[in-house]
C-alpha cells in the first residue's frame, strides 16, 4: 500500500499564515503548481486552494498527480 501524499510536503504548497494564526485553519492554503495554475498567455502562476485541487477530478486529485517532494 502506498503512503498518502500530503499537500504540506509538496514543493508547490504555500501556507496562508494570516488565516492559520487568526482562525487556526488551513482551508486557504494555496497550490502554486504550474501544471495546474499557469496562465498560458502571460506565463505567470497563480495559486488555487489546496483543498479544492485535492477534491477535484481536474486538479491534483486524491492520488496527488502533480505532487513533487520538497
């Protein structure tokens, strides 16, 4: 059985410290993976929420398709 890949262990993970300290939640942490979030016109990478990317079939998914270890 394989070990579950966690967003916090990914190279593209960025913690939102303000909500983490004030609200004690991680629901606003972002995934900055260029495979998922890159603007094809400008080339800039913008973040999407990790919890949405892990639940979505078009995103990283439960298996962590775009996971890269730190």
